[in-house]
C-alpha cells in the first residue's frame, strides 16, 4: 500500500487523472472500474480535459461502475447512470457498448448481479479500480459486516450511508434503501486499486484503514492485503497519519 499526499483536493484529482491517463495509454484495451459521488468529480474533469486536448481517446476503454441504486431508472437524476453521463461519458468518445453499470431496475436482481460479475470476468478483469471510502469504511456500497468473499450483490444500505447521500435527494425518505454493488472479492480482483480520499471528515476512516485490524466490520481494511493499492489523499484527510507512511510522488 502506497500513500501519496497532495496539498488539496484539486491536486489530488490532477494526480489521480495522470495515473489513469497513463494506464489508458499503456494498455491496449484498458478496463477501468469507476466510482461516483463528489470525490471523483475532479478526476473526471481532468480526464475530459485530456480528451479535448487530444491527449487520450476512450475508444478502446471499457468501464464498470461499482454500484447503482435499486429502484432508480437510469434517467433518474440521482441514478449513477445519470451521474456518469453527466460527469464523464457525455464528454468523451467512449462507445456506449463499452459502458457497464448494474441495472437497478432489473426484474431479477439476483440474475443481474450474476450477469454483471460475469461481464467483468469476460472483459478480462479490471486493470485499475477507482475507489472512495465511506466514513463507516464502506467501499462501493459494501457496508460493515459484508463478507470479504462477496461478489456483486444486493446490499441493504446503512442509515449512515443514506444520511450521507441524502444531500443529493429531495429528502431522506427518497434515498433508496438498497443498491447493487460489486462485492469486496470483486473489487479485490482488480489488478490495481486507486483510492481517493479528501477532507478532514474522512480522516478517521483513512487512519483506521491504514492502522486498524483487517476486519469485516470495517470493509476498507481488506485493502491492506491487496498487492497494488495506491492511496492519493489531501493533507486534511491525512491529518491522523504519520508522515513516515506518506510519499509525495507516485
């Protein structure tokens, strides 16, 4: 596990984008795992800029998103389908057939989970997975107590997670209670994991990830056992971490 410190969110996003751009350039058909929420928005802005500056093309890129809410149509402004179109896909040249997100409106959610897992494997696995971390240690929507052996599955969202996401909805009552998420084992199969952490409100979670025990009660702790994890975090998020752990270069 390598921890890279940046001065602020903007520099965290830029450094992350440079690493993703290098991956796209170096691999013939890169498969990238994508995250949603406020943390990766800056990364996506830099990727769009690189595309418009003719630095990269997404024509050979395939993407798999971590998760999607159950019960939200892809045209719903709070769905992650909508989010990804708004913040990345509508602005680059990625073919629609290369874009993959779970279908939260599927009639058979169990079959949808199995199908999604199979699609990831058929694509050859994920080369680089973008992650954020929840205050309770969730990665994707894998809440505390999720088995480390889990693959893509339906999860009941913790009240704390729903409250954290309520700012995107008209009210807390409108926040979905379930989501489809890549499982922890699914995430851990990725060849590389890039964890982005910003802000003092994530400092305790990041410290627990780095220094705590590997335990299903704190899902992100499993990242300690992955062979290729890079954490890019700003100073605020790293305030509880000893400088002995931290680098300022990739």
